[in-house]
C-alpha cells in the first residue's frame, strides 16, 4: 500500500510535507496551485511550487478550467524538475473555485475534465493524475464518465475522495463506489476520505485501492503515516510530540528564509509574521486535546513573536 498526504490548501506546504515524508508518507501533494495564477505570473502561486531540501517525492496539484492555462501550468511545473506527478483538482467545493468553473464544478463536466487532462498530458512526460469525487450528489453518480475521461485522456491514476460534492468534506465515505472503481479502472486507484487511524485505513484498504490518501487525519499528526505502517503511536503531550512541533517550526523558518532568498523582489512576511500565521492556522493544532488545551490556546493566541513561540514550546 502506498500512503499519500492529500493536498490541503493552507496546510501541505513544504515544511509539513517534509515532516510527513520523514515520518512515513510515500508521496505528498502541494497545496492546489492556480493554473491561471501561473499563467498571469503571480508570485505567491509560484511560492506554492517551491520545495525544501530533503522532501520525499512530491506531486504538484493544479486547478483551473481552461485547457490552455492547464497546459501552460503543466509545462511550468514540469520545467521545475521538482515533481514526480502532476494532478488535476476536480473536487474542491470552495465557492471561489467553483464559481470560476474549477474544482468540483468539473465533477459535472467529464468532457471538460478530459480536455484539461489531455492538455496536461501533451505537455509533460510526468504521470498526470485526476483527483475527483463520485458526482455532485448521491442521486447523480458521474464517476464512470469521469473515469472514462481520465483513461482516454492518458491519465495514469485516479484518486477518489469518496464523498459527493454536496457532502463537502463531511459525512459518509462511499467505500462501495471506491471498490467498484477499483474493479472497473484500468489505471491505479487511490482512495481518500475519512482515514484517521488504523481501523479506517483497514476499511479503505479492503476496497483494493493501490494508495490511500490522508488529509485532515495527518494535520498535526504527521506520525500517522508511520503508525499505519506499524510504527509505535505517538500521543499528544509526549516528548517526541514537542520535538516534532519544534522540528516543524524550524522547517517553517527554513522555508521562509528560502523564499526570501529566492524571491528578493516579492513580499515574503517577516519572521514573526510568518510564524504567527502558521502558528494560528496550523501549529497550534499539535496541542489540541491536551489537558489544559483551552488555556494553552489562549496563550498561543496572544503570541506574536518567534521567541515567544519557542519559549512556550520548550516549557510545555
Ligand atoms: C482545509 C482543507 C484544504 C483542502 N485543500 C485541498 C486542495 O488544495 N486540493 C484538493 O484536491 N483537495 C483539498 N482538500 C480536500 C482534501 O484533499 C481531501 O480530499 C478531503 O479533506 C478528504 O480527506 P480527509 O477526510 O482525509 O481529510 C482540502 C480539504 C481541507 C479540509
């Protein structure tokens, strides 16, 4: 079984990917990268495609709705020489993305998915893959049309987030559809949705998928990949846990420095601002569920500088 870190906008940046890879993820994904952003030369979009030294294999996920923009983006991603795979996002339900015809808007348009994948395949020798959902609603399964669109476009893999668009990111994971996809597909199949521990991983593995992709289950629990491969579980509040937090923090600083060095003309936030954003969106989650987590959260909320973060982490 191949264990994969899902693309999670705001979370699967280079520091977190490297941590997950070190702790057992076989493949990690970038946050979704806008094809239109790349076509228009947006710097923040380019930052999403940067890797840290020592990362494992990384797939670059692209989103968009125009074949020429996806072709351009695939060419650009390929030219970096950094990625082992390019992926098309046909599943994100965020309104801003759907309104521009991307993400889960594509679940309803297998023909366009075919065009977009074909445009990407033409531009690269890297494997191109699709990440999608079974359909817009439980009474409208379009998975077989999407599978056909992918296979006939030359995609070399399909990952199914086995929830309908109408379910957003919650509710039942339709493992029956995933199992049927495995039976029908001629290309490798990845399963995604609701895997958070060995029991949920076993249930998904029973569908026969080639790979299991984990999203929220790995946030602030990067050791989950190792645990699923048989390593001892790490629990909240242990020493390794604090060391992981500090390793993650150091990687965030290393990444900020790399961006500032590589993009001297771009706005890269100063150290305290950068750390503060990552702390409040991502890092504080390491401490959720600990005894006294509420109080800790209040202290974390008041933190504005790197020195304060370090002091707090070292004294926990
Ligand atoms: C905060 C957040 C950000 C996400 N960003 C992306 C993204 O950039 N690209 C994508 O294909 N899916 C994205 N997803 C969906 C996840 O990749 C995954 O399909 C979903 O969370 C289900 O897996 P899980 O139950 O293991 O979390 C995102 C989900 C969340 C909660």
